[in-house]
C-alpha cells in the first residue's frame, strides 16, 4: 500500500515538474497554446456598428491566421474602459482594438481623462469599413422633412430630444454640431449603445437620432420610425427614397455631411513581425468576396485597410473636433 502511494506521489511530482518546465520556457508548446488566441477588443456593447464589423473581421482573421480570434465587448465611458484594458495587455500582437470616430477622434478631445492618445498609443492597421445612415425621428413626431423639423424645434423651444451612444461619443458631438448648424436646440439623452438608442427612438422615448444606420431600415419600412435625410453627400442605397442633406432645401446643409467608419488598430509597440503578420491577414480578409458581402449586408462599404490613410483621417478629425469645441456653441454636458 505504501509503495503504491509513494509511486503516485512520484508520478504527481513528475507531472508538476513537467508543467513548471513548460511554463518556464517561452518557446514551449504550452506557451504557444496560451498565446495562440487573439482578442479583438470592442470598446462598445454588442449590436452597434463597431461590434457588427468586428465580428465579421474576427471570423475572417480566424480563418486566415488559423487560430481563434475572439471578440470581447468592453463597453463603458464612451469606449475608454475597453481601450485602456486593451492597452494594458501584452504588446505581442494578440490584442487588437476595433475603433470608430467616437473612440479615435472624439473621446480624446472631450475627455481630459481618456487615458490614451490615439496618435501615440494606437498603431493603426487601417479603416476597414465606412457606414452611411440617416437622420430619423419617432413615428408620431409631426414632421415629415428637415425644414419641418427645424420649424417644429423653433416653435417648441426646449422640448425636442435626441438619443446618442453616450456622452462624449461621435454621435453626441455630431448631433450638437448639426443642431448648431441648423440654429436649433434639443436635449441630449445618452444611452449605452446604438441598439439601445435606436430602441428608445422606436419606442418614442426620444424624438430623433441624427445618425442611425442599417438596423433602422425595417422600422422605417413598417412605419415605426421616419427617416428625414441621408447624412452622406448622396442618397443611401438602403433607403433610396430619402433625400440627402444637400437635397433638403436647407442652405446650411448644402455641403454638410457625416459618414462614420470602423478601423482596426494594435496597441503601439507591437513587434514588427507580429504587426506585419496581422496586417497581411487583415488585407486578405478584406479582399475576400464573402467578407465584402457580409459587410455590405450590414450596411457597410468595405475598404482596403491602409495604415497611413487611417492615421491621416484620425489626425484630421482630431483637429476638426478641437476647432469645433474651441469655437463654442457646442454643449458636451
């Protein structure tokens, strides 16, 4: 009996020694398995534009890289909670971040405690998709076009409300800019993500959303919401009967547009070999017909990722947003 117990102890000790040895060797099979998965951090709740693009991209990357690519939603504080968590991860190329204008060019301007500098802390891989949208109002708001919305707001000062993804997000800033351009006011009602804000619009909890994307289409079709204008320079293919801002007859909107995007970045400082591997994989994913179809089905326009183009876009938007806030008239409270 004693000899059996001693033999069991010896076997246990041998297993423990083997495991400890594997942990101590960076190039071991154990380390490779532990490092084999990649996390794509989405700093917003599930269901929004970033999340929808990230899940399509993650599926493609997993196929190309031959390893799991897991989407991890870390919402809160206009994206900074997820971004800060991603920036604390090991800089080994196994952590990616999906970003939008809210995260890359708005939050760092409006939040002094954002905790990151997009031009220093992000290593951009590229914008992967643009998404168009419309300004929509609740179904029972007594307006049918943009001039009617302006007239209603001026006739009922202080009563109009709008929903956004949260305080300090791109939709918050963009809506305030649009209201300022139109010379009207509306009270901000922040939500935790696009899905929640859109549901509030459908339920009549808020009067309008200045930019809502493809999930709104069936609700416009069945009359549960009303689309007044497409925010891009041309009409949106998903709702071709809706005029663009330029077609509304409002002079202030003749050259006014808004178009959002989703991009993928690495935390700065990832080794060049790991960065090149991920960049090549991302480009391959965005060249696949199935990826293009999946993005287009979600209302996005796919883009070939380019790091320098994304870097210039973020820098230009940061400067534009700083000028906008410095000019005054934009409420971010």
